C-alpha cells in the first residue's frame, strides 16, 4: 500500500475544494462529530422532506481523509432517500473496516476511500462524517466520536 | 553485547546505532528513520540484556525472601535505585521512589502532598506548556479540595512569561508544577531560576523531567527542586518504570498514597505503622525488572556522557531548524529561546495527521497530533502539529530524510 493509493486525486481534490461546505439554516436534522485526539470537528446538516434528502452540507476542520470523506458523503447523499442513506452508511462502514469487498457499482466515487482500511489509525478519520450523518438521521443530540 | 562508547571517545553515531537493533529494520519497505524519541526512546541491547539476565537468572520478589534469589533480586533492585540517586545527584536513596512513570509520580504528589497540604482557596501554579499529566492531577486535586489552578502564560514563541510567573506567586501558593522541557514545542524552561523565585516565597516546586533527563544532565541539588519526576522509557529504558525524586523532609511529612505490602512496618487491626522511606511510597510488588532495566539505561547514557549527548542533539536540532526554515511553506511552531529534544512544525494547510501518514509510508516516524498538550494548541490557535524529536542515535542524514519529502507534500495538498 503506498501513500498514492491512500491520497488519490479524488481525495486531494475534495480536500482542496470540499463540496457543500456551508452552514444550513433550514436543516431538519443535524449532528456534530468530534475526534478530540485528532482535533477533527465537523457539523453535518441534512434537510429531509418526505423521506428524501433534499440538501446536505457540512462545516468544520480535519485532515484530508476526514474532509474528503465528508465532502464525498454530501455528493453521494443529495437527492437520495433516507433508506438509501442508511444502506450506503452500512456499506461504507464495511468498506472502511475491511469487512467486505466494495461493490464499485454501488459506491461509485466512494470507492476511493477503500484504501483507508490499510491504515488502521486513519479509519476513524474517514468514518467520522458517516457516523455523524447516521446520528443526525436518528436525531441523536450528543456529539459523535469515532476514536 | 556492545559496550557503550566511553564518554571520552569521539562521538560516533554509527557506532551508537549498532546498540539499537530496531533501527536496522524496515518500515513499509523503507529503512526506518526514527524521529519520535520524545514519545518513547528506543532501547539499547545493554538494557534489553540486563532485563533478560535478571528475568532468566535472578527473578524473585524483593525485600522479603530469605533465599538467595530474593537477596539477588533485592540487590539488583536497590542497586538500580542507587544508580538513579547518583544520576540525579540526590542526597540519599531515601529520596528516590520507583513508580510507573512520570504520570504516576505526579499523581503521587498530588494525592499525598496535595491532599495533606493544599486546601480550599490555596493556589497551585502550573505553566501553559504542561503535558496533560501535569495538568489533570492538579485539576482533580482542585476539584477535591477547592484549591485554584493558576497558569503561567506563554509567548507566541513558546517561552513562559517570567514576569507574569513572579506575579502569580503569593502567600496562598502551595506548589509550583513545571515542566523542564516542553514535549510539544521543545522549550527548555529556566527551571533553576523559576525554582529560586518560588523558594523566595517558600513554595515547593515539582519539575516534570520526562522530556529532560535524556537530553541534559540533571542535578536535583543544583536545581534545588523539591520533586523531580521522569519515566524510564524516555531515557532508553523500559516502559512501566519511572522515578519520583522528593526532598527527604517533604517525603517524611507526607502520608502514604497507596496502602499494601512493602509500605508497612507492621500491621495489626489495632493500627498500622508505615515503613520508612522510600518504601512508604512503594506499596505492592514493584516493577523489579523494569528498575533493573532503568539502571542499565542510566549506565548507558552516563557512559555516553550527558554533555556529549546534549552537544550532539543541539547540533541536530540546529540543523533541523535550519533545514525546515529553508522551505517556504513550512512554519515552525514554537521558536523558544532555548530548545531541547523536539521541533514542532506545520506545512501550509496540511493537517499533521496527513503529514504523519505520508512520512510513515517513507519509513519516517514522527508524531502528529496535540501531543497531550491541548492548552498549547488552543493558545496557538492550531489543532495539532507535526513533531520531530531526536535521540542519541539520530544523524543529519535522518533530518535530510525527513525534510526531503516536505516540499512535495506541500505541493500535493496545495489549495
């Protein structure tokens, strides 16, 4: 595993120019993710109407893996149903922990995160946004951590 | 087994590296470049062999057996204590307590000295350069007793504000707890002067020496400190063993912290009398082989010579700072007046964890994070730093290996 497999162009690009990197006043769901040992912090916002994610955004600071993962999440989930989002959450979780092979057709661009499972100490960076999204969907109010 | 180089010999890092077999291993297919000695130092063969020899030929419990092995184990354990006494130039072995490490040493003082001598409204002075282990035990004590924590501020360069420090000292101050060298920024504090200032008010001073003992000669009588704490594993010794030096009069007056075997003179249900120093503070079977390993580590650094070590490392740190300063996008975090052990830096907007992972792929081990010193990060307005730290085995070639990929990392992540 080389660093170039981990830091693929897509990850570097989403770190440089994170998509949907903004506050959301009209969010129906939100949650905060914090990994205090890393110093990673992100606020994740969702606007859900009739079971469909109309809008999703985030703000915060973190390493390239954590920012890119959050950015990719927002791209992936916009326009999807909550049921889809939960299914994708489970697949991403399994991919990051190396529990199953990725189905590229299903995960698309998110497959660039698959290299993370080779770097055990960085799995928590990639998974923070996803666990935070999951908590937001469940209306959990306490901060999320993957450390 | 390689004998350490005598202090009088010319410094020969290549020769020293042979004492550390781990340095010849590969990491991700690249030769290991170890620049994380501030987290833990590697162990020379002589330390590993001393522990091994003890475990295989002398192992027994100490202070209680009449049989030969127990006598040998006691001799080895107490022999290590004498080595540490000499290393710190303490007046007596009664002042040398074996503990698990610096953290336990500070907790011992906060629980024993703190609980008996510090009450509601009293003040404890710590500095903004402290590791969490020299903050949290005092916060816990403050919570228990109603004492107040006062913090010596620091400048952007990472030096403590000496004027503010002197103003903090007053009739309610019961203790100053101060790091000798900052693990996060490498600041060497003027501890001798700061201790003298506290003593003008008859305030005792605890020095956290975790980052200092491997880099500079420590003489507790010359420093005139009241407590000095350090860990074996940052001095080329094993983990799980450390030392608390305490001035004998203070230790005598302090109540035991943990109760159990070895710390008593006699036990009866009508009452217990405690053992004498240092055993009063060593309840339970100690880390005997760890102490033996620490003794061997002390032998190792003394054979190299602390002055020679300090000169070698100062040379390396000067070179590291100079090389880092040449790279545009690299920002040094902390430029203290006197530096020891470590250099913290950032590259543009790149998160230190990304720097750490990429360097790891090149076989280079550094530390990335807040270094258990979050108040420093908060003060400087950054979440974390990348930190390179040096030991006796490092070379300028190691520094070159670290510095070479940094411009590429900056370019890769440029926004």
